[in-house]
C-alpha cells in the first residue's frame, strides 16, 4: 500500500477546505470518509460529488462505515468540546488523530518549529489559525534572543469564521497563549482574536509583539525572514506586510510593564498577512488556509512514518 487511508470529522469551513486540499494536492494519504452531523451540509455534498464516502451521523456513523478499520489517520475539524469525545473513541480504536480544534489534548504542533517532534503521539494538536500564523514568528525571535513576553493579535474576516470557530473563541485565546509559551519560547504569552465584519472581506492580518534581550536587531530580522520562508513552503500566501520594526529600551527609557516591572531590551513588531489559496472560500480566508495546510503537512509526515513501518515489516 502506497497511501494511508484518512478521514475528516467536521464538514464546516475548516473540514471542507482540508478535504479539497487533500483531494486536489494528493500525497501519501487517501481521503476515504468525511463526517458531519447535517445531512444537507455543503461540505458533505461536495465530498459526495468528489466520490468520497460520507455520513451525517457523526463519529458513530464513521465507526459503522465498512472502511473504518482501514483508516489510519483522522482529522478532527469540529469543536474543542466535541473533540474530547472523538479523541477517546478514536484512540481506543488505534487511530492517529490530528486535532484542528483548540482542545489541546495532544502536544502543540507548528510545522516549521516542531513538526517532527510528536510523530509517535496518538494525538497532535494544530493549536489555532492565529497560532499557526504567529507562533513561528515568536519562535524565530526566541531562536536568537530571550523572549520575556509575546503578544499576538489575529484579525480575520467574519465571513471566514464558521459556527465552530465562533464557539471556540475562549479556547482560541487560551490555547494560542499557551502555545506561544510552550512552542514559541516566550516566558509569557497573550493572544487576541478579532472577527472583522468589513465589506469587502479583509485578508487575514496578524500582528506579533515580542519583548526580548540578548540579540541585536539584525539577528532578529534575519531569523524572522528565514522563518517566513519556511512557512511559505506550504502556505505561499504567507508574507510580511512591512519590514520588522524595533524599539530599544535602555536605562534612560525603561518600559514599564504592569505586573512585571521595568523592561530593558528590544520590542519587536512583526506585521503579517495571509492570503488563502482559494481552494474553498475566497483568498481572503487565509486563516482557513494556514490551518488546513499545516494539518495536511503534519498528516503527511504521520502517514510517511506509517508507510515506513509497513515497508520495514
């Protein structure tokens, strides 16, 4: 067998975009099932049009499908609440899970930072769309400097945020902030998401602020630019909106941080935009693109490990 069979749970914006990517850009996974809870959902209809088996009976329906025993990888694009039940059921059946919700049951995974660190885990978590866009930048600064604090602001078009995303706003901020610290390397992280109702819809914009010490501006700038190129390998529409900005604080102009005292060092401001590939929703939905592209790239690494084990057996 040259491909690992895979399924997607969730037929909303994220699950549908991931489905199209897996069919349009096939690698070492074969998408054999898409799962939803609304029989009339657009995502399930699009899956059926593309010859993929579907069920509208949720995970129970997936487990009834003839192909279920052959499925090795399951992508969950539902909600943080639902994922807890899905994870328990899928792990019991030996399925490897890629979690696109903010449930954060498994280890945080950001492809250009730690993609290969958790390939043996039964569940890997893709953090959030804002985390996928911004944590690589925090990590880039952390690679050359000590980051005491990092704050990210993710602004996305409200049109690109489906019911699942809206229901997960609180989990989004908590999960992203935790991953800023654990994966990005900051001592303290903060995350803010803005759903912008502007018409015409705005492209995804992200701002990253870090407070660091121990590296000069040229080193930080070079590290950020190198990381941007790594993300662009799987999300071509990811780019710096303008040059990296710096503010230096010293003995004569210390920055006062509430609850943390005075800071001396460098404040780095990074401004990003993410243009989507337009596989499902229009190109303004870069938040969809970076999440599903990261999940697909991670799934391909997981699948390759499965195929390597089969070849060695």
